[in-house]
C-alpha cells in the first residue's frame, strides 16, 4: 500500500526524514575535548584543576588556561610547595606535559615528591547517618535560645567543594609511583645549568629570567602548545611550575634590600610570561617568598601582573599555633586577586575568612567562620547562663585573639 501523500506532494516518510535531518548534533570543539579540562560555566574559559578541589572551588571552578596563579609562600615554604606538587601531580594523572623551573632543588627532586593519587571512596568517605530513636529529645543546642547577635547567622559548611566532580584526590603521605610519573612528559629548567659562575651580579639577574623565559618559549613552540600553529589532531595542556621566584637563589635582590635596584627584572619577566601564556595552551603556578620582600608597592605590582593571587600564612612558629581557636588548622589563606576573564565583573569568593589544614592526609581549605560557630556552640553547651552573658563571654574571648 502506497504511503499517503500530503498537501505539498511528499510522502509522510519523506517529510519525517527531512525533519530529522534538519536537526543535527553539533560536534564539540577540539579545545574542550582536551583530557583534564572543562569549560567554565561563568565565562566559557577552559579550566584545569589545581589538584586541590577546595582551591578549584575558590578560583571559580578551576584554573583558567592561559593564566598565572601566584602563591605567596609561607615562611617555611611547606604548604606553598605542597600546592605546587598537587598542581604537577594533577598534570601527571591527566597526561598533561610539565615544565618545572627551580633555582635551589633539582626539578627531578620535586617530581619525585609528587603525592600519590588515591581512590574516590578513600578520598571522600560518605558518613553513614544513624537513625534517631523515636522519642529522643531534640538536641539541646537547637532548643537553647541563641543570643540576638548570633541567631541570624547561617549554618555554613566548612569544606569548600563544588557539586560537580573535577580533578583527582591525592595522599601527601605517599609518593607517586615511578611508573605513573615517568609516563608524563616533563621539561626541566635548573638555574645552575644555565648561568655561568663568572656572570656579573647585574647580568646574572637579567640572564636568569631571560633564560627561563626563552626556555619556556622554546618548549611551547616546539611541542605545539602555541595557538598560532596549525591545529593538529590532538592538543594538550602544558602545566608550568615556577618555584620561589624573586628569591636570592635566582640572583635577585628583592629580598635583600629595602629598595632593590633591579626590581624591574622580575616584573619584566612576568609581563613576558603572561603574554606567552595568553597565546598558548599553557597555565602557570608561581610561588614567591613575599614575606621577605619589604617593598610593598613592588609586591603590589607583582600581584597585579598575575591573574590569580593567594597568600599562605602558616601557624608554625607563631602564637596562633597554640591558640585554641585555630587548634585544628595549620594556617590561613588569603585571596589577593581574582581575574577578569571574558566579562566585566569578577568572580569573587563567597567567603573571605579561610583556613587550610592537612586533613586525612590531604590539603584542604575551609571556611574560618565554622570555627567561630563551633566555639560558640561549645560555649553555649557548657554554660547555664542567659544569652546576654554568653555574648559577653564570647566577645571577651574574641578580643583576646
């Protein structure tokens, strides 16, 4: 039996086929299909994970490709070095290429200290909710009347985490297996191998940063990370890790004098670095001993030359190490700068009081407000006085911080 004809002289089957072919699935961009990347929901910028999920959340979902993240080191360079190793370890797991530059330790030593990836069920254990027996009275804290100055405070979650999974988890107590580490392609820059001992003081400062920038530029062009090169079948990401720039080990005098004579050496390098990353599939993490730089105006210029900037303040060796308010934490984290990417408004973090710690062998960033609320709850649980006196006792404790 012949198919029925419609008013325009086509069969229903032909019309159905025409309607189906008019809606075709669009193929994804090759840039977005790079392993270990995803587009930002705010501005469409291509993102990579820093290896620390809480830091990814703080930066708006991840670190944008083509940008620079500045980490102001803590005094003993323990946690800033740890974040750098997280960043490199994430690149190894995602099969990204690495570029590591150091002046003190050999880059191979840093690569040998990369944390080992761990399983999801070990990294994020799901707590089992115990059923509440019938007839059990409500928690005493909920039934207690909270002081007026605290009753409107929201219940916040301490851990910073996104609803969508991005990146991997690592165990800092174990090092990455050699087979996994050697599978990634790494380019190393060790300053003593590029600077001759007979170089003058002024030329050494200029030569160190120029040699670093030239070496990075050669890797970007040679390995095909430059966006100006023809699009190949597969593209990859280059993760650049620059350790302790601006220190005396790089031949710089920023940390040696109140008014350094050659302060332009590092700022000129950062100009060239950011311009180089903007036109390539590269992303950089730079650590800097800012606590040794006494010229704050210069430090402000360095911060503005980077896209993202965070500062770490460790409690080790300070009075806060014995302060009961910070007993569960190892330091504070400050967000110095967030970038403008494809938009006029910045993606500011929703919380400014942040602290970090090593929790379950992992580096995590949490909201500091949770500590204050937790202490408030303990005060109210252990006190039998009225709300007004509770406010006075808590205020007295807060003033003694």
